[in-house]
C-alpha cells in the first residue's frame, strides 16, 4: 500500500468531480460549528423519548451489532466515555428540522438536483468501514477529529465488494484495522489517500471513491450527499428502486446495514 497526499482548497469547486480535496475551515462561520456540543445534543430531546439504533463494529465488512438506546442516554454515554457504539447515517435534520438553519448548504442546493442531509455522532475510535457512495459527498467535521483513508475507483478490482446491501453505497469486505492479507492480497497494490479532518474542515468525496473513516476523538460530523443531473438517472433513480424493493423485503431482505429487528422479532428500519 502506498500513501499519497491530498489537495487542499479554500472553497468548494463544483467544476472538480474527479478527485477528492479538503476545504480547510469550511464551516468556520456555521452556527453548528460555533455552538454544537454533546451537551447541546442532549437538549434536543429533553423528555428522552427518541430511540436510536447505534452500531458496534464495521457494518460494511459484516461485523456489526445494533444497540437500541434513547438519544439523550446515548449522548450521555459518549460524554462519560461509556460506549463504543456509533450513530451512523443518522437523520438528525429530519428529527430536528430547525437544525437546518445551523448549517450552510445553499451552494450545494444550487448545484444539485436532489440532496440528503445526514449526521454521524460517536465516541473516539468508532469507524465507518470502506464503502463507495453513489452520490457526491461533502463531509463536514463539526467537533472532534477524524482520519479518512480514501481509495480511487481505478482500484475497484482491489476492494473486494461486499454483498451486504447499503442504501446508495457499495461496501467492502476489507477491514483496515484487522487487515487479512491472505484473504485480500490485491488491496496492498492500491494507493491510499490519508487525511485528518480538524473541526471546521470539510472533504469532498466524488461518487464512487472508496473511503474508510476513524474517529480520533468524540466526534460530530455532518454530510451532504447530492446528485447532479449527470448522475441522477444512473445513481439516484436506480438506487431508489433498489431501496424500495429492499424495504418491502424483495431485495436482500436480511442482508443489510440499514435494518434491525425489534424485541418482537419484527424487521424495522434503523433510526
């Protein structure tokens, strides 16, 4: 494996869609960057009613365990360093729409056909395993630090795609922290971009680029996935069709990272 550097810019450049780059202090003027904290997240659900499903392990590599917990309780566990679970692809802005005012994504709206806002909340050492998103991705660090390991799609043959279904993404069987060279020998021929996002930084990840992410500190992160007209019919409409058939149980019903089972054994969408 060869590690290479990444370009750093001072603003988003929507003319670039063939390589990732970092935008230093992209969110420095955001209300979220200035005011969000784990204590702030606790106040979002004062009555402690919202239940979420966090993940332990690398869900893309098939090593995962879902943990059902109330949001406020989960945040308290992060503060007290009493959990290893990760609240991934969390629809924070659907549950608390007023928080959309705390981030600035109007330039992305102007340059996309459709977009999706997600958040990633967790303690130190949580990981998101290697996967390739079938959307453009602006990933913004609000609190804490994360390290990104990024691989170009020109090394697709080295990435050992997983059969596990994930919405608008393809997972990889490669677990970077427990790498098995005898099982995945081609991976070592790949070039890897390694970059650390500081609070306020953002990274642009083009569609189809593989990335593995590790939290170096307790972390709050926001991502904006968006589709341009050029990829809308290729990626979004096909992804939406797969999601529909998966949700009703006709496509990879029990092999996914997006559903879990409740205490009664009923298949439910992970919050």
